[in-house]
C-alpha cells in the first residue's frame, strides 16, 4: 500500500452521554434512554439512537420528547462520569498517537502519518483504536481516516453509529461531492438555506463553474479556500490540546425561584463537581463567574479573582457565596443559575495543607471509581 | 522653629524614611514627616502607624520647635538643590520657608501635635547583632514571604531568638504557603542576663524591608529587641519600631523534610541550574511558569511546553543515585531560592513527585528552603 502524505484520524463517540448512562447502569440497555433535565423546564442533552428514532434530539424540551416517545427513560446528566470516561479514552489515544486534539469531551483528531510503517493498513489501525476505546470504556465510536481533518470528519458523520471509514488519498473530492453542503464545517443552517435557494445542495456543486459567479459574490476572496475544502484539500494540522480555558455548569429550574438558600445549594453543588474536575486534572482556577437569569430572561453575572488559584471547594465557597449574595436581588425570581471557573493553571501544592490534600486526593479516587454520589465533603452548619 | 542644616545630611534622613511614609492616602498627615528641632540636632520621624522610624541629624538649631511637612515634596526639593547649607524657618501658621542660596520655597506644614506619637520604648533588653549577618538572613528569607496573601499571617516574617547556654541563635522564617525559607545564625554576643530563653515574633514584610535597607548602610552595630507587641531595631542613632503581627504562625518545622543520605539527594551546580531554568522557563506557560523536572541517575532534565509557542528542554549533569523521579515546579519559585544562595553547589531532595522539595546549600548549613511542586 502506498504511503499517505498525511493520515488524519477522526473519531466521535456515538451518543456519548446516553451510552455512558447505560455503561453506568447496564439495566438501561435496550431502553429508550435520553439524558436531560425533567419537565416542565428541562432540556434533552443527548438521546440514544433508539430514542432518536422517535424524533427525540438534543436541545429539545423534555416535555416535547415525552410526547414523541412516552416510554422515554430520562437520566440526569452525570459530569464526573463523562469526565472519567473521557480520561480513559485519552489514555487509549495517548497510547496510540503522538498528537491528539480533543475538540470536545467525545471527539478527537489524531495524526497517524508517522505510524504508517507500524500500521500499514489504516482500516486495521482504526478498528484497533475503536476496540481499545470500547474495551476501556464500553463506548462505541465512529472513526474515519483521511488525508485531512475535514474529510475525516465528514466521513465519520455519515458512517454513524459504530462506523469505520477510510477515504483513500485521491478519492477525497469524489467522496465529498455527493454530500450535502451542510456537512462541510463552516456552513451553518442559515448559509445552507441561502445556498439551497441558489440551487447549490451538494458539496460538489461548490466547485461547479456555473455557480461560480454567484458564489464569488457571496464569498469573495474566501471562495477559493472553500472550494479547496470542498475538494478535500485541507492542511489544517492536528494541534495537541490547548489549555482548557474554563469549566462551568448551569441549570434552569423547574419553577422560578427567589429562594436564596436554594440558589446557594445549587451553586455549591456545581462547585463541588467543578472543583473535583479541576483536582482530577491537576488544575486550579484563578477566577470564578456566577451567573443568574431572572424570570424576564435578564442575565446578570459577577466575576471575581481568587487571591491565589484554588481547587479545594471549601476555600473557594466563601467568596463565591458572597458574589452570589451580592448578585441576587431580594424577591426577584430567577430561572437559571450558573457557575464557571476560569484562568485555569497547573495547581501548586500547599505546604501546610498536605494532610488535607492527601485526604481530598483519597476522596477524589473514591469518586473517580464509584461516582459522585458515594462520597462528598462534609459540611459545617451555618452560623 | 529655625535651623540650618547641610543639604546632604537632610537628604540622607529623608531618603531613609521614604519607604515608611504611607503611600495610600488614608490619613493625610501620614504622608508627612515630623521634624523636631532640639538643641543637639533635628529628629526626622516618619510612621504609617505600623512602622515608625526616627533618626537624629546634625543641625545648627537657633530656635527649637517642630513641624510636619510633605515627605515627598520635601524630598523632591532637596534632591534638586545644590550641595551646601540650607535654612529652614517655620512660621506660626506652620508654613515653612526653605532658603538655599538664591532658591526659596514656602511649603505648607501641618501642626506637629497632630502627628501620631511613636510608641515609647525601653532601652533595656536589646540583643546586639552582627550587621552583615542579619541583613543576609533577611535577604535569604524575605523572598518567600507572602504578598497581600489572604492568610494575613503569611505576609509576615517570623523572627525567633533562642538563648541556649551562652549562645543566642537568631532564626528567620518566611513562607507564602507554597514555598518556605529558613535561615539562622549564631548572634555574636550573649544576650543580657535576664533575657527570656525564647522570643518569637512576626514582623510585617515592610519592617523587614526597611531593616534590610538600613543594614545595607555600612557603619554601626545593629541591636534588636522585642516587647509584648513591638519590635525595636536600633542602628547608629536610628530607631525603627514595628508593631508585631498577631496570630499563629504555621508549624513550619513540620513541613521541612528531614535530611536524607547523600545518595538520595540531587547535587547540581547552582549557576548551571539557574541558567537552564531561566532558558527553559521562556517557553513555560504564563503565570505558573511550570517546568517539568526529571531527576535521573547522573542528570536532571528540564522541559517546558506552551501550546501557543512551543517547547524547550535542557539536560544538566548532576550527582544522583536514587530512582528516576518526574515532577514539576514553578520555575520562578526555584529561581528565587537559587538567587539568594551563595555556594557553588545546591542539593535538592524529594520523596515523591508531589511531596515537598528540600533545597539546601552544602556550604551553609543554616539555610534551608522548601518548594512545593506543581502538577505538570
């Protein structure tokens, strides 16, 4: 087999959140699982493939999902679980590849150009990675190999679920041509509608001479880049992960609330999850942002710096609570509260809290293994 | 009040108190200094309520009295004046005339009775210190003291004086919770007979900085003493007082690892390690300056990477026979320690990748520093 000039792998876990729920509780297998928050306000975060057949999709109001699929099994999101599975997948990809770029918790690009002597057959390599991920996590993914990131991504998207695609060098343009333009990164629903009015529906149409004048008017000088992409010419490199910039969590309540205690409990819950994630990644946060959305959908936020980057929730809570209390207007009703931690830096160990650090590390190990519900920090009663 | 004084003499006095004068404008009078004309000279006094400094300077006083003047304006004027004698005259409304040759300045003063009094002190119970040694101890520990840390007590320097038999040991400790420095030295002479056996005091960082400045001036043997809530420092006619910080200093002895056998320590050339750290840190991540450090038999390897710029690596020869250990440090923290050490060699010792790292100078047993690693 000829050596490829570049060999890029793209993989995307099939319905990760929904499958993760089944991995955690195998009794859910075969059921119509969707991850999300309960009605009336709740939103579906992810739907399993069986549920998708009923028309249930991500970002759909949960109430509507139940109307479409009355037997739907709703599972609450479990971030520590997803993070744990993500970390295990990373261990697998780090074992196979030198450079891996995770673009989200459940999809990555990897550069396999230098692995061709070791794995001459890309299909075998792809299957080995898929199997290793399944073995480590119980998650199935769709994986595609091509000479560039775009082609690999488009190929994976049309081979879901549990697919494996290899687009040989030289066949990129032919592979892309019949795909809908919407499949191309950078073309959103709005642009797709616009193109549809012009009669441009497939990726191949973008390179056709008869559409050229219209496209030129729409894109100007950027058209050549788009056309190159449409032919599968794409030299975008695999960039090993950039630093995570921030980590956050928010929720919409079932009913609007003006209960400060309830808001505090919610934010405190977010904080313990986020702080656990930071510790698991060896990071500490320099800044936090508290966010509130009131019944009129008006969003207010408050951002503060910690005196030094932190990742131990009890040391962070006082300032976060003060910011939340400062932000809440008495008797105002709120529909959403959120917390995010940013300015993430590698955590420096503390000299005088080595015993605490060890105890917390032990707790974190238990949480990693058995989930966030089995153990958490105790609380000191309010003054 | 009326006096004549050499421009250089007054300027020296003003320079010494510039650091004490309050920069933030909480109480307007605290940005002033107090001049007290006495028959034997003029006292220059400054305080920020926490620290106070007083020095007596040679002057020909024709009329005793006192006034407070803006420390900054007076200093700026004196700096621009030529050498020679100047004359200070204070009018009843506290306006002060400075006459220097053909230059004349009239500056607004505030009444001296509004100026906060320095705490009264006793002359007894001061321990003499060797000047060079004490300044050195401050230099070796001050870098580790916290800066506006939320844990208030970590913004101070711990000073302990321990009298054992006829020896008095002076020990300074600084820490910001991530790194720590301890330096100690025997004080030349035994302290006064009735001195307590151990004195522990925490002084503000600013007081330590001021002492260090005064110690850099050559002549005069320094003396130090403590009362219940005050530190007193004297040197050649100068008096520095500082309130002590209240609180419990963390148990630093507990976190300083015990010395291990020589083989378990990494011994490396100090200048080489410093240079390599500086180079590799150029490509470390901003803010944390995280550098990965690998100790392996015979060598140390430094590595840094920054997703936006690239990566750097350097290997150094080192004496080490223990197991390979991979850890990470804030390069800044290591460089700060290396900068205050004097010997050619440096030893590092740690148990595990995330345990404290003990840094010592084989040639100066009185100094030890501990730096906590970062996860990289």
